[in-house]
C-alpha cells in the first residue's frame, strides 16, 4: 500500500538540493524537518522507512504520545516547533532534540530546570520579523536582553533563531523577512536559522536557512 509519501519526500529533497545549488551551498547545510502535527504515527513510520529522521510537532501532548508510540524508531529526532505553556514543558524536555519556539523566559527557565543532569536542549529563539501584533515571537529589539538572560541557563544551548513570517505571495517581501532574520542571527552570533515552510522553503534556503520545517508538501493538507 503506497500513500505516495516516499515520492513526495524525494521531490521535496530534490527541491532543497536545487535551492542549495542556486545559493551555492552544500546540500548538507540544510536539515529538513518533516512537520507531522495532526498526522497519524503510521505516516511518520512510513517517512522514517523512506529515510527521514527529523520530525516536527506543535503540540506538547501529541509529541509525548507519538514519541512513546514510536520509541522503537532508532535515531529519530523530535523537534518541538510550537508555542509552549509552562505546565507542558516537561513533555518537550523529556523527548525533544530541539525546541524552536523559545520566546518566554519563564519557559526557558523551566526547560533548563527539566534538562539539568541530561544534555542541554538546543533551542532556537523565535523572532517576530513580520511585525504582526498577534504572532508569537520576540520583537527584534527585545532580543539582546532576552539572550543575555537565556544564555545563562545551564540546561539550554541557544543555537539559532526561528521565525514563521506571515504567508505572502510577494517574493520580495518574503525574502525581506528571511533576510532580516539572517542579519539578526549574524549580529547575535546565533548561526542556526529555522525558517521556511511548504509555502516558501526554497526562498528561505536561498536566504540562508539551516533548517526548514515542511508539513503540507510531505503529508498533505491538515484537517
Ligand atoms: C505547521 C507548521 C509548519 C509547517 O507548515 P506547512 O505549511 O504545512 O509546511 C512549520 N512551522 C511551524 C511553526 C508550524 O506550526
């Protein structure tokens, strides 16, 4: 029984390779995170069988349940990519290989506490480069203070910046958001850049993304 997932995975990887080529970057410089939120564990197994290892989940309890159900898949890495409430930090701290939506010190402190005694959790600080008041993420101006405090926490390692800019069909505008995040990452000495989704991952790679988060192009539309 084929769902076409292996073909879609191959096609996304080919598009990533092309974007890397256009940007003059080695293909290994970009990690594909397959965003499996709201999709069944069976599809994750199928993607794993096709060679995929990095998976992204938005909701802490869903992450906890899937990690348990799929604990036999060796080398699978979970990326927690959604906003996190303090009381759910424990689920992420326990199973995640990286957290991509760090924008509150309270969450940072709790994550750090829960990782003490194990390896520090690699984190991407979420920045609001789209300037929308409803979106999560820190304002660029709030970064220095936030980084100063978060960098002191022993259970975390800040590895980069993350953003989910408002979707737009205006290519220049999308590039503008991605370029802004890259410049911030340079100026703050955080080389990781988690940016780009199904809609715009090629542009994100051309702008320097080290990690793209792609759901729909791999798993289809979500309900
Ligand atoms: C859902 C989600 C994605 C994936 O979006 P697609 O459009 O399905 O590729 C990426 N990043 C975040 C933070 C998400 O919530």
